């Protein structure tokens, strides 16, 4: 009984402290009275959530054991595959009933899904913190824009050249950067991202400087332009599905298992005969490949690129998508990307509070679910 009362007191104290912190944040926007009401309500909600957390966890474990006892593994796998096919079927039919605004948001979400899956290879699989991932996104976008505008190459002609160049840039960055670890590696990648942005902003003769590059042509297929959103949507969906399949297959391969071994214990992986430096290079190059693909799709969609689209905050946003979904989880990263793209659109009516709501949501997520939405699921390449 004493232990139960101690748990209740700790839960109450924790809820009050968190609620007080958020009430202080809202004070300049809402006033004293509204902040006090918000403090009381949030304290009650958090206290209830903390108390119910243990019960929910116990109920979930019982439900899982019941499912395992009732359903065979084969039937469960078939059900999961059916759900996957239903999602793909919904994605294919989405343009038939969606407006242009929803299609535009869906295309942007698809591009960020590809970006987040690429960063998940580096951060989630190999355990290497990269704060300059937006640089490869920028390299892919600008390489296609310049090849299309300056040299007149079409989307499909420029695609392999841009992907090759982006992959090589990731490989070149990794050679000196991977001699470092932890925070030092994060600082080096952050510096690389800022260097790329400043080069794009100041090399007027090639990149157009702050004015960017305009007049980028959309892709065409069988002589038909795919610039319309309802048509371009299918290119992004195809690229997203290809990314999911490729990343999933690589995670289950020998290279993916080596990445996970390095993430869990680099010294232990090295003692088992894994060439850690080589596999780290692979992770940087493979992740930058998908960032380049996302950049190409972004440039073809917007038909214009400028340095303002590739700031440090973009790298932070992509990293938040990976952390929110769960490091190493493919499904979680996809869900985290969709949430962080759709959430600002949903909160557009309260534009002044959008970033505050996003920050508050991330803080609550780190407090109550630090491993992410699908944390632990799919982290091991079984």
C-alpha cells in the first residue's frame, strides 16, 4: 500500500511539473486566467494518463498473448499483408476523390517519406547522427534543375546522373566525417549542410544565388506531361513504394545486419570481423541516394529551387520525423513523416501556435514514449 501511494505521489508531482512548464509557455499568448485553467486541466489529464499507463500496458500484453494463442503466425502475416495491400489500393484511388490541395499535401508527404527513410538508414540503422542531411536533398534538387535548365536534359535522362552525383557526394563526405563519433560527427555533418547552403546562396553564376533556378520542367511519360498534380502524384507514390521495398530488403540483408550490429555495439561488431568504416560509408552513400531522389522529385514538383528550401531547420524536421516514428522502424518513420507534414496544415487556422503545438507534442512524446510511435518494432532485421 505504501508503494502504491509513493507511485501516486510521484505521478502527481510529475504531472504538476510538466503542466506548470507548459502553462508558463502559454502565459504570453493566453493570459493569466486561461493559463491557470490550462494548468489545472493538463495536470488532471496527465495524472490520469500516468495512472492508466500501467493498466494499458498490462492490457496490451494480455491482448498480444491472446492473439498469439488464437491466431497462427501464418494467418497473422496474411492479415498484415492484406492491410498493406488495402493501403496501396487507397493510395492508388486517392486522386479520384481528392482536391488539388489534398493532392499537393500528399505529394509533399510522399517526398518527406522518402527523405525520412533515407535518414533512417543513417540514424536508425547505423546509429550515426547526421544533422546536415538536407545537403544531399539540396544536391539532388539543384543537380536536376541545372541539368534540365542549363543542358536541356529531361527528367528521365537527368535522373541517373543526379542520383549518381548525390550518392558520390554522400560517399565523399563520409570519408573524413566517419573518423569522428557522436557529437563530433553531428557537428561535422551540420557544418557540411551549412556549407552546401552557402555555396548555393553565393555562387550566382551557376546556381542563381538567392534567386534560385526557375523554369524546371516536370517529367513526361510516353509523350504525356506529368506536371499535373493528379498525374505527378503517381510518380511520387511509385518512388515511395520503391524506397520502402528497397530499404526493407537492405535492412534484412547482410549489410543491414552489419549496420544494426554497429549501432548496438561498434566495438563488438568490429571484433566479430565487420569492417565498421566500410559499412558506415555504405550507410551514408545509400541514405544520400534516397535524399537525392527526394530532391529531384521536389525540384520537378515546384519547378523552382532556391537555398531557402534547404535550411538547417529542414534537417531538424526530417530528424524529428525519424525520432517520432521510432528509430529503425520503417512503418514508424512513414507515419511520423505523414504526421509532421499534415499537422501544420491542420493547424493552419492557428498559425501563430503551430510551432508551439509541434514542440509541445514532441516534448510530450519524448516524456511518455521516448522510443517513438513504433519504437522497438522492426529495429531488428528479422
